[in-house]
C-alpha cells in the first residue's frame, strides 16, 4: 500500500488549504483512511478519518473547520481546511488501515503564519 500526500504549503491565519491523499489501489477497500498531524515537539494526533460502517471522525480542535471526503473514482481522500489557525501548523500524514495493518504516507507540511 502506498499513500501519497500533497497540497501542503503556507497559508495565512483564517485562510484555506486542501490536502489530498492518493492511495495505491481501490480506496474503498480500506477499513479506515484519513489524516493525522504532528507539530514540532509534539506527538502525532488524529485530525480526521473516514471508517467503513462508522463514518467520519474529527478531532475536537478541527470540528467545523475541516472536512474530510473520499473520492472513490479517483482513489483519493481529501481534507479541506478552512479558518486555519497558527496552531494548525504541522506535518500532515495520510493514514490507512487495511487487514489490521496501519499504513502511513510521507507527510506534507502545512504552515499557518502571517
């Protein structure tokens, strides 16, 4: 399984960015797929996931600001981020679970700064 994240970059506070994760193979086969993030000096934390039979799950800190969606036709999972805050600055990792094995993408840096 390969997960390729893209879309990171620099955004101003209050701005928006969209991250995309391209998965090898059919994305619908994953039990869970989504995003984690890791800020400098901190642990890697859940941002948002989509799980089969459960639906979406968001960290409290991003609820109402971030939206995760899955495009089965393109085999991608996207994270629309709006109303960005400096504390959203982190490396964002695509994450997937298949047959009880966790897979991680290489990460994409999001910097929120004026």
